[in-house]
C-alpha cells in the first residue's frame, strides 16, 4: 500500500469528520449521522493532477433553472457540528463549502434552500436539473468554471453520501445540494436531500 500524503491525510480526516454530520436541513434541526449509502463507499482511487488550486466561487449561473448571478457566501461548521446553510430568511442566498478551498481536488459544493419563509428558495427546482445541463461558476480570481451535470438524485438524509459529495476527487467536480422529500414537522426539516453531480467541462 502506498503511503498517504499529507494532503490525502487532511482530506481523509475531513471526510471522516463530515461522516459524523449532515446538512442541517434547510434551516432545520440537525439530523442523525449518515450510514453508508449507495455512494458512500471509500472515495475512488485518486491520482493528484498537477494543476493550480481553484479560487473560491462567488456567483453562479444555471440557465436551465433561470438562475443568473446567484451570490455565494462561505459556509463552515456550526458549533453543534452540523454543516452551515445560508440564512433561511434569505431563501435565494446560496453558499459554498469553504473547507474545499484552496485545494485542487475537493469538489466545489454549493448549497441552497428549497424554500424559506413561505417563498421558493434558490434550489426550489433543483430536481429539474438533468444530465447535460450546464452550470457556470464564477470565481474570486475572475475565472469561470463550466460544469456539465452528470445526474441528479434524491437521497435520504440518514444515507447521505458524504464521501462522494465532499471527498477528494481526481478531477474538478461540482455538487449542488438542497433539501427535498417529505417535511417532518417534528424535526422542522425535510427528510431527504437533492444532490446534483457535475463534472468540469473542458
């Protein structure tokens, strides 16, 4: 077995930490820790490519969903260990997982609400995003990354595929995450997540 580099150790530690938490659920209460889902096997073998790290995202466009120039704020972990989400009082505000930058191999993860305050959220129509749809992410250094959606799926929050959403990848990838499914009034949260997976377009 090859020794794991310092970067790989750091990423592995991050994924292990994230495996203990879930998205708070579009402003709702923390959910149970995830179990291994259909994607949550060990992250695929990776060859680190020689390329500069990507700058943090600042805005993004999705023509298919009529999203243009949506702004992004950095998101980290809350004191209770759950992943931060944008303010539910601002349902059209998006956010990005800031621990992914500046690295060259961690996916760009964008989070948005499905609704908030009785109004549609930024990712209200995320389920409409399908294979071949395009997402353009504008970055802090003035560059733009174009991603092609590979697929979109709905997963139970107790089977959130942590490794495939946040884990190290061989090439630049995109993940869009929101809530979906049935709303649990006791938890004040949706029971599922909608996740769109994208690949960098050359």
